[in-house]
């Protein structure tokens, strides 16, 4: 959550503690508010409710300077509609005594609306005033550079598609930090939905985050389930990494177990063990926010804002020692870390492709996701590349998790088809070849005995459903009478012939996803 220049986070907490608010409603369902209540809600940090309150006040007085200013900040700091933030800041700016910081926040709102030239103009207006910002925000010069990056990256684009996972996984509350296992059968993520543990609300008005899992069954994602204690508690519990085989959770706790600390939990049968805090070589008096294990478990990559880095959050790595502890960490170096925040390290199942997010490099706005490569022997990271638009946007894009083939990834974002806030999306990289799926076709009444000496009687032809072209001709296996096909994703027609006569045509759809390792079974004959 970002706050206006006049509020530090500590001051915000002090103000929020003074105003335990309750939202009242009229019997007809219309929200009832007044100025004092609206400000009370705003200072609590619940921007979604603040938007509702100030929208109602503005229906009475649409040009009220202070109401527009608060509404602008509330829209800017929520996933509702950044265009409304622009509208309200523009109105507030017309006041002769308008806050001189408005051009800075207006510039950020314009960026989120992809109005980069206007955003740059607004940032330059702010620079001309010679004012200083809270050190927790980026300088306006950095935002101007991001606007220039955005115009270039959006023009380049990337050959990907993004698919919202829908209601089995996503809710109308923030769903984020998606981590998939290598074979794309288990998805772990954070959610702040109403099923979460405890009664306390986070300062954004949602429940404290808990960790959830969804499983791929019967060709779809099953309804997600909350992991039980001891992983989840009544306070903030977040997954920030997952081993490639899905057996180890890397967790961030801000609760009674740890404050800005990293934990590890192992899967035993179908349950995860009590999380254990990573060693003091990893956790420090500073903040550690995310971590990831290499596929072989020998390397740990994590983020920290401990002293001695390049600035803000930096990425570090440690090697597992013979006694099972982690070595003193090394900074990932200038190819990865910048003077700005660098976070959410992730090593792919191939053990070499390295992802992270950064507000530095050529980010197009806030955190962008970058890809590098990790060379274990030399402990070297290559120069990173921005994953570009549409994976990255002018807003924060932080975590990514990829499957074994590298063709599929999972991210969280707020987009036009989101269900209310941050949602989880599947990314398909079309420049990465699709993996092959093994399909086993059986024929009723045909087995190894039937086939003895009669293999030539039976054949299967597979045609592309669109072009009608034959992509393969197959004969049955002598041992079990089954046909085995290896196909890439697509739609096919399967023609089954006996003695040269077409007996049956079956439609076959091979999903564009990671093969699970279990052959798909289809029935060919009568």
C-alpha cells in the first residue's frame, strides 16, 4: 500500500489505532457516511471502503477540493479504476491552493492508465516545484525513465497469452504469489478471502493472507483449499517460494512466529510440517521477503534489505553446507541488484533460468519481472532481460513460477477481466515449443491374442482438425493391442481402420499444458 507524502507508515499506524471504525448502512442498502467517517475509513488504510465513502460525498459536491484529493489517493492505492484517480486529481488540481504534490501522484495515476506522455509532463511539473518526497517512494526522474521504458517495451510486446484461472482459484479479494510445481498439477498461492483464519483485518480491509492449494484433476483446476495449521495462522502467512517437485514451501511470516522472516515447511504425505525458521545466516534484523530453492536443494536464493547491498531490497544466495545449514550469503551482484528494490528470486526447474522482479533495470513501472541465467560453477548471473508487455505493466508485477518445459508460467495481476482484485493468470510462452503428450488408444475386443499375425489389419490415422492433413499413421502394439501416439497440443481427428475400412472417427483435444506424466487414455473402437 502506498500513502500520500504527508504520512509515514509509522504515523499511519498511530492514526489508524485512534480510529477503530465501523461502516454503517441504511436499511435500503445505501452507504451512509459523512466527512469524519470517510476520513476515518481512509486513515484506517482500507482504500476500497474509502472509495465508496468519498464517492458518496462527491455525489453531493462533485468539485469539493478535499473530497477529490482523498478520492484520488484512494483510487490510486487500490485495484479499482486508476482513471478515476486521474479524474479526481485533475479536479483537485484546479483549486488555487491545491497540494503541490498532486502532480506527482497524478503522474503515477496516468502511468497506470498507459498515458505516458501526460504522466511525464506531470512529473516534470512536480520537479519544477523543487519539492522533496518521502524516501520510501521513487523519485520523479525514475518514473519518467519508466515511462520511456514502457513506451518502448509495449511497442515490442511479446508472444504470450494470459488466461485468468477463474472462480475455482480466484476470488473477489487479492489472490497472488502463485507457485506451480514442475508438472503443473499443484498450484500454491496466497489469498485474503473471507475464508481465512482469524477475525482480524489487514490494513487494506481484507483478511490477513493465508496459503491455499489447488489441484489439477479431470482436466480442470479443482476448488482451492486453505492449508491448515501449522502453516496458516490468524495473522499474515505468505508463500514466497516452492521447490520444483512441490515438496517444500518457502514462507514469509509477519506474525507471532517471525517478523519479516523466512521459514521452510516440508510435505509429508499430504500434510506440511510445522514451518521452521531458516538459519540466522539467512534471516537477520533486516527484512527478508522472498526465497527460492534450486531444484537440487543445494542453493537458496532470497531477498533482504540488510546493510551492505546496492540499495533497497537486494537478492542474495547461500549454499547448503554438509551439516545442512546455509552458508553466509553472497550478494547476487550488479547484474541483478540495482539501487532500487530487487525481489522475489525464482529459479526454474531447469536449474539455470533465473527470474526476479525489480524496480531498477528497464522497468516500465514499479516492479517488473526479469529473466536471467544462473551459472552454478562460476556463481554468475547473466544480464537480465525484461519479460516485456503484456506480462509486465505500469503497475507492480512481482512473482512468477514456471513449469518443467518453460512454456507455461503463473503470475498474479489486476487486469480488465479480474474478478475484483489481484487474480492468478496462466501465461503461455508461444515462442517456447509445446511439450508432447503421450496418448494411449484402446480398441474394444482387440488384444494381443487378436493381433497375433494380424497387425496389418488395424491402423489409426490422426488428422489435424483444422487443416485435415494427416499428422501420423499408427499400428497397434503387439503386446497389449493398444495404439500409442505422441502429440503436441491441438485439436485432432482420430480415424480407426480395420482391413482398410473406416470403422470410427474420434475427436481428440490435447490441452496446451504440461504433460502430467500419465498417458491419456482414449477409446477408439466400438
